[in-house]
C-alpha cells in the first residue's frame, strides 16, 4: 500500500553531485567555490551566542534584507531571504503556478526545475536552446510559453550547464512578452566578468514580473550554510514573504553569517577574480588538448570530447571528480568546476596523460 500522491509516486528525485568523504579527491563536480568563506564570515560564526540559538530568528530576515537593500540599492520590500536558492524556486512555484498548469524552461537547464514541477504536479514546457546554447528569439519563446499557459518560466543566467551569459536586453525582451513570471536564476552571477556590465537588477526595476535568484552557495563559498535571496517587485515578493514561506525559513546562524558575507564582499570578490583567471587558463589548456569549450561566465566550463563518458570514468579512477550528464545534447560533454590552481593542474595533467 502506497500513501504517496500519484504524481509523487511517478516522479524521480533530484540527483545531487557526488560528495566523497575522502578529502584527497580533487572535487570539480558540484561548482563549489574552491576558496574558503571570508574571514568576516568565520568571525561571525565564532561570535554566535547561546541566546541567538535559544530564541526564534527574525521571521522576515529584515536585518539581512536591510543590508542587501543597501548593497544592491534596492528597497527592503524588493527582497526575500530563503533557505538557499532552491527554496526560492519552490516558493515561486507554490506562489505563482496553479497545480497542473505548466512551468516553462529553456532546455537544457538546472535539473532541479523539472523535479520541483513534478512535485507540484505541473508539466514542464521546455523550449530547446539554440545549438550554441543561446536563447532563441524572445518573441518566439514567449509565444510558445504563453500558448502552453505557462505562469512561471525559469531561465538560468549565466546558463548552467553551459556557462554562457545572455545579455540583459534579451531577458528584458522575453519578460516583456511573457504572460507570467520570469525567474532569472543568477546562481553564478558573481563570476561574470565585470567589464561586461551585466546587470539584471535593472530589469527588476523596470518590470513587475521578473524575479532574480541569488545564492551565497557559489560566490560566497557558503554552499553548506544554505542561504539565498530573491529580488523582485514588491508585488511578487510580498505573497512569498507573508504567505507561502515557512514561518522561520532561514535560521539565526545563517542570517548572521549572510550579513557578514555581504558586508565582506570585497574580500569574496578576490575569489571571483581568482576563479576568472583560472577559468581562462583552464579553457585555453583544454582547447590545446583538443576539447571544445563554451565561453564560460561561471565557475565551471562545459567541455566537449567524443569520449567524454570514458574520460569521466578515467578521471574518477584518478580521484578527480567532474560532472557527466547522461542526457540529450550532453553525452559528449564534461562539466568541470574551476578549482584552485593546484586542483586545475591535477585535472589538466591527468587529461594530458589520458589524451
Ligand atoms: C547552485 C545552483 C542554485 C542554487 O543552489 P543553492 O545551493 O540552493 O543556493 C540554483 N540554480 C543553479 C543553476 C545552481 O547551479
């Protein structure tokens, strides 16, 4: 006898990247920042007092939201703090999609989106990306999604798993044409080259149907903390903040450390610069070895090789973990997280021997 709802019975859960217990593994498979959290974050952790744990945390994380508002030049009402980025995705679905109505994605995308849609018993309407991973003409995409009755569309920018950055103008054009909400998942935005002047907050200021996802997991080296936030028009934020989120969705320790993280972003930025430098080096070296690489604006690179599956297994045997997706359009590719210079040297050395 199963007590699950039929859609839960039918669906498959999210498959997380492997987290080996062995610390000697060169772990380039889950896009963690290879550098430690800032000193300010670690000091804030040391300073946690018993009373902070005894009492309930600020329910709306208002102290954090005030700091984030100052950092991004926004109003507190345009911000919600969440139990990492993943909770914002779930909240957006719960709040903006009637069960059974479709959710839009651009394919391929973050593999959690279809899982969350299945939990909600919503079909996914996936528009394929172009061969070079760019977004097809916004008017065409919007027309398809609107025709499918989509109320919420997820776009990840810069894109995962390719690393490609879409210009803010393209996303504006898409949002303007969509009947529903556009959630721009900016999990990797901290690694975008500053000279490109990419800024999606301008879209939020101009349009009332755009929600940005930010997370401290990647840029701030805090994947273990589980803290993220959403940026959007108060009309989108308010129902999530006051109705659909858990009453105390972000814990007191996470709130305190998240404030320290944002206030020490100049320190975190050094890790973004280091990752960008290494990203350029790794891409050049992989291309020299004969792999094709997408020009990445993230902390990972998608590299193509006909024997990707074999390479993946051979690297793993040498305790170098990268990510392989047994999925259409990705079977001849490896997604490789940019590590420290030593980790990258280990990867490139092994690849050189294997090829
Ligand atoms: C990492 C990631 C997230 C959010 O991760 P959290 O750890 O839950 O903040 C969201 N989208 C994409 C594409 C990611 O890679």
